C-alpha cells in the first residue's frame, strides 16, 4: 500500500517539507484555485506538479500521485443544459492530468454540500480536539437557522423538540460557527462559498430531483467519462457521501452497499472505481464497512483510513475517533486491501496496481492546538494516524506474504 498525504497547496499550513518528514512520498492534491467547471490546463497542472517535485539538496522526492478532487459542476448533477460542456471540461482536465502522469482521480457526486460536520473542536478525554457531527445541532441549523421550507415534514415532533433545545443552548457565535461550517464548507470541500440566501436557492434546485434521477445524472456523466478514463489509463475513484445519508432534503446516492453495487453494475468498466473512505461509510450505522470493502476490493484505487464512533442513542451523531479505535475494524480493512494487492500482483505480474492510502483527518493535538489549522488536516494528528497505520500494515504484510 502506498502512503500518501493530502496537501492543499502553497497556502497549506503543513508544508511540503513537513510532508517529507512524515515518510509519505505520494502527495494528494488539487488545483483549488481553478473555478469549478473550468478546464485544468496542462500548464497549471505542470506548475503545481513542479512545486511538489522541487527537491532541495538530497531530500526525498515527493510525487503528485492522486488528485482529490476534480470538482463536478452542479449543472452536471442537475442535468442542466450546459452539462455536456461541463462534462467535456471534466474529461479534458482528466486527460491533461493523465498526460502529466497523474492517473488516480478522486471525485464526488454530493449535491451542494461536501463533507459536513457540526463540531470542529470536540474535547476528547485525552485533551485533544476531534471533529464531530451532532444530529441535534444539524437539525437546529436546518429548522431554526436556515428555516428550510419542507424541513418540518422531515422530522418527528421529538426530533424538533431536541433541535429546539440545541438551538436555545447555542450562543450567537456558536450559531454563526455552525452555519459557517455547513454552508461555507470544510477544507477540500468541493462546494461553493454560499451565504444563507444563495444556499437556500442551491438546495431548492434539487427539490424535484429524486435519488433515482440523480443516479441517472451520475450515469450520464460516467457513461462519457469512464471510456475516456480507460483510454487514458486513469483510475476513477468516487468518494462516498459524508455522512452517507440524505441531508437538508438533498438526495445522496453513494451511501450504502446497494448504491455501490448499483453504481458498479451500471458502469462495470474496471476504470470505474472507489475511494474507500472508511470514516464516511462507517458513519452510517447499518453499513457493514468490512463487507463493503471486501465486496469492492477490486475497484478500490484509493483509501481514506480513519474511523468514527457512532452515538448509539440516535445512530446518527458521531465523532472521529483515533484511526484504529473507531467502530469499524481498520485492521480487517487493511488485511482486505493487502490481500487484494497480492491478488493484483499475481494477476498482473506488476506492482503497478498498489492502493494509495492516506491517514484521513487527525485530531488537533500537542503543538498544533495553538496553531491555525485546516480542520481535520493538522500535522501531528495525521502523523500519529499514519504511524499507527504504517505499523499495522508492516505487521499484516509479514503475516500475509
Ligand atoms: C474530506 C474529504 C472530502 C473529499 C471529497 C472528494 O475530508 O474526504 O472533502 O475530498 O468529498 O471529492
């Protein structure tokens, strides 16, 4: 398995020199400054690549190996009239990346919002901070801050009471922070920078789009992208919804075993693959992530390794635990991925199909507590995760080989 590390570009507080010290040599990155829908030109790609490759002295080389993500324009998800132009632009970006040798591409198909958390500084008993999702706070945002027109029909009376309680318990600053976390998006999120008014209009665009229609729109996208990916030697790795369920009335269609099975049976080409995000899939109580990982191992090109603990009182709230200590057994996941790599080596007689993984998110801890960090993407917490995963992988590899 190939160790990788997400880097948000020159403004990332975790520098490339820091990344080099982690021992991970594969950088996961994107052209965050190109507006959604525009083509990633070869010159912009090569410039970013040269920043990553630039080695001073005899230091270890770094390589831009994985793209996370090329954003998918909302018009594609909504099948609007410009969608064919945007699909063409997405393909052009993908092919330009392939020409520069970057061939593993993560993307998602979540409407309007990308990954979503209500809490960025949950106090753990260790003293470190974790990210969390509190369903009561999220519902409070939906019902009492956003005041989404149809929201009341989607909650039970007791859920509305709990949300009201959570809303009343928050100070204005806490309400503003919650709003910002949800509508402005978290680092690396592929959503636009909304205010409350245009956020409501963005949601309204989906009021007549059923999950089945959104799946058709994803299929239309993939039916054009996948053959070109295959031609360019690109591995497409769709990222699951985070959290994996309907939010704010929006359809979410990459959430369950059923969704994944359907996605791959509708578009069986081997270039159509998965980012196995264990934390995202694992934040849904009825997802058996180990069995999903086993079932789709051959399509897994990229793994986000972390695990959450679900609050069993509502089965919807969760917090991000230490990498090996969530509800999903990461050791079992690693064993599945290592066995899959062994299968690929025997089938293909090459090492070219190794699976990239990154320690996904990390607690904000130690010296990082006094720093401004990208939530989830501080250095020390991820480094701890990487070290734990590296140790587990070494031990399992000895056992399997
Ligand atoms: C969050 C990330 C997501 C992910 C996108 C992929 O930490 O996992 O923002 O990058 O959903 O397109």
